[in-house]
C-alpha cells in the first residue's frame, strides 16, 4: 500500500524536526531579533549536551531515585468490566514525584540550565503542575525559580501556588487579557528578555520556538519507551489504542512518540471541548484551529478573522491554550493521530468514575483522556486494549471540583 | 526613490516616533500622524496591535490591548489611512506581528501599503530567511521597504546579509530587552554602537529601545542616523491624548540641539 510507505517516510522521527525546527510546515522560530539569539543559545547547548553520557546518566539517576520511575502500567479491570468492552490500561504518570509527567522534562531542562551556568529558572504554568515540577527541580539543583501564572489560575489552583512557594519559588501573576495560560506565557517571555543571561526559560510543554518542542518531547519520550516495554511484558503485545489528553501536548507526545511507527496502534489525542463548540467556550485547537503563529512558532491556532488568538475555556487549566505543539499539528495533517474532543461534563464524570471504581483521582486534564477511553471501550470487543496516559493526579483539583460539582456528586458539606 | 530613502539621503539626526494605531481613541490614528508631522517628527512607525507581542514591554503592550478593545484591525487601519497622501508627506512605516499580517494575506497587505502610501513595514517575528524566500520579490516590486532588527547578539554574517538585502534602514535594538526599559545608554551599548558603526554598512541605522529623552537621543545620533522613541511617546498619549501642544513640546524637547 502506497500510503504505508509514505507514512514510514513521513514519520522518520530521527528527521523530526529539521535542523531549523520544522515538523512539516509547523514549528520553526518566529521570533523578534532579541529573542532569536537567546533561544538560539539554548538550542546550541541542548545539541551539545543531550548525547553526553554523563548528562544522560545524571538524568536517569534522578528519574529512578528521585521521581520514582519507571511509573507503573495498571490494568483498570473494574472500570473495564463496568464498561463491558475493551480493556483499559493506565500509564501511571500521576505517581511521579510532584504528581504529574511534567517533572520528566523539568529535571532535564534544569540540568541543562545548570550546565549552561544559569542561576534562575523561569516558566509559565497553567494548572500549576509545570510550575510545581520546575520549582522542585530548582530546589533540588540549587537554582532560583520564578513562575508566571495567570491571576485566574492562581485562584483556581491555589494548592499548587502554595506548593511552589514552599519550594522557594516566586509566583508572579499575569494580569492582562483572560489572565490564564496564554497570558502567563507572554509574561514569562517578557521577563526572559529582560535578563536572558542569568535566566533560563523552561517552557512547560512541546510548544514555543525551536528547540522547545523537540527538547521537551525528547525528555518526555521516556513515558512511551517505558510503557511499550511494560505493556508488552504484561500482555505479550502492543496496545491496540493509545489515548492521551492534548493541551500543548507534552504528555501525549511523550506517550505517542514510541509508537508512531507501529502501524497497528491507533492513536487518539483528546482536546478539551469546554462547555460548547462555540469559539471562546473550548480549547480544542486541532479540532477547530487554523495554522498560525503564536509565541514564536507555527501550529494550529484558535484565532479570529483578524489573526488575533481566540479566547479559550476548559475546566482543565493545563489544557487552556489556543496553540498546540507543532509535532501534533503535523501528525494531524498526515493522519497519524486522530484528534477528538471531550467536554467539561464528560471529563468530570470520568474524574468521579475513576475515583470510585479504581481508587484513583485523576487530574482534570487526564480525566479528558479517561473519558475518551471510556467512550471508546464501551463499543469494543473485550480482547481489545486501550492504553491511557494518566498524566497527573487530581489532588490539585479537589477544591474546584467540590465548589463546582459538589452538589451533583454529593461530595460537598 | 521612496520617502524613506529620500529622508535618509537628506537628513541627519532623524527622530522616528512609534505609536499604536487606534490608541488612545480608535479614531486618533490619522490625527496623531498629522500632529507629529507638524511637530517636526521625521519618520513615523504605526503599530498594528497584537494580543501577544513578544518584543514589547508593558507600555506598548497595554496600548495594544486598549487599541484591540477599541476595535482596531488591519482593515480599519488601511481605511483610516486612506487619505494619508498627498495630505501628509512624512514617511510612514507599519509595524506589527506576523500572524495578523499573514491572516490578512501578505500580498494583499503589501498592495494596500502601496495604495495608501505606506513606505515601509516592520514585522519583528518574520524570520529573515522566510522573508527572502517568500516575500522579498513582493516588497521590491511594490517599492515597500522591509526593515529588519539587529541586536548586540546578531552574528556579523547575518548583519552583512541584512545590510545587503536592506532597502530602508536597519533597526538596531540597543540591548537584549523588550521596549520601554528606562535605562541610560550603557558603556556596553556604546561599544555595540561603535562596533556596528565600524562595519561600514551601506544601509543607514536607527537605534531603538531605551530612547526616551534628549540625552539618549543625542547619544544614539552619535553612532547612527537617528533613533526611535516609542514607549515614552505612548506614555504621553496615555496621559494627554492627542494634544498637539504637548506633542509638539515633546518632539522639540528631544530634537533641540545645544
């Protein structure tokens, strides 16, 4: 079949991205001159250091002894039985130190920053998971840390704000626009430009200018590498389906990257449909966006007729972004990954269901992936398998869930 | 010869003023331009607002947010500038981020610039290589200058390439920072100005970012054809609106020689 030959060719991950950071037409570096040179410095350093055996060893040691890797794969039998269809497996990134997959790339970025002689890590955060992970890595490696966070998210994700402060990081509110993730990215870039010499901008996902989409993917690819071996050991096979949530797309690309060449594996990325498919009510970038440039890279972008990024909305702050990773944009175009949506209500239903049936409280972000897997599983034969990336735990979300859905699920006072 | 080339041929110590279209009031764009020409500004850069401007500090960012809230768009800007020529003779540059321009359509954008009498364009996040590959012919054909930024970190090779392919002036960012930082010109910056000066480039240079008063303007003029004032002027507009007297005082206070 001709398309299969093409697919193999298109997916040569070793060629992804190009030297200039392009995944097909996406990615690249769309930057003002002042930023171009400082980000170029990070690209050069990463290129120099990434294959250094001592760097890899140091990172591996931390993964194992600090984060607690490998994270297990768990067969969610109760949930699968209840649905009566395909078998659902969970890659337990929620069990990592700090409670989500973000620690994987934060340790990598922090080690890189340290080798570059930087003294301060800065970043944006949405739900606060990236911020907490980076503050943790900074504390461990003796670096300062400033985290930029939308004012709205600071209120919504307060426990994470406190955690960052306990870890010694400064949390700086982004106060313009919708005061969520996009604005936090603006604020972090602005701060970075003021002092690119001592600071290192550790972007929180596979977004932004080259080399971030590549570098963060490389650091996250450990999820898929582990999961593939673990799943094989448990079942003797590859999973039939993969499901992960997509905001910027770091946990999903981390899982997907190990399976892109395995044509028998169907891959699904789940975007947040928020409260409706109307512009401003969701953050389903790949489903409704058009190619455009934001924050220094080209990707699918939710935008208005004038090319201004559109407002976004979802209960999961970590998915609340009008852009998306360039590699996801490319994987959509070549039809390797299917991107679909789950709305707020479906996510919260899955959040409760997983808690009640398996004793696992997922992050609202990850609940989108669980909800999608539940939908799929119900209509599938029992010998089919779905591997879900449970990217984070839901401790951070409990106050918000009680406040908004307490009555519905009988969990408020 | 377009108005920008003419200006650099005839004048020294060029004062360029940056302001945001549709700010502080939506309809202020052309009136402010008239005021600036009368007040003695040599060149004007009109900012097309974008919600996520990576190279701009808080002052310009906020003016952009206000302008967007006012309803400013590229379409509307070209409408507002419809009577620009021959009424005014000051060279005009439009400055804005790539995505809105891309969405508008680069070909259509350049054509609108030509029609309204806009002389040059600055798109700070348009990669130089992408410009050369896809858009250079378009700009050259229409006689519109595309102006590129350099910083103290820009490699010499790249500066030479920009110089060779430049048809207006080179915009020197004086330090690796966003706009609106109020620092005096440092020794380090002076060394950078000198270094670029010694490269004997064919294109004239304007120094931008961090120029806010007569002292910094004159210092910049020692090493370049002139300088650009942005945030300081936006602050004035923020406080005074389109007040011809105050604007005239502001321009004179910067230009006045000892």
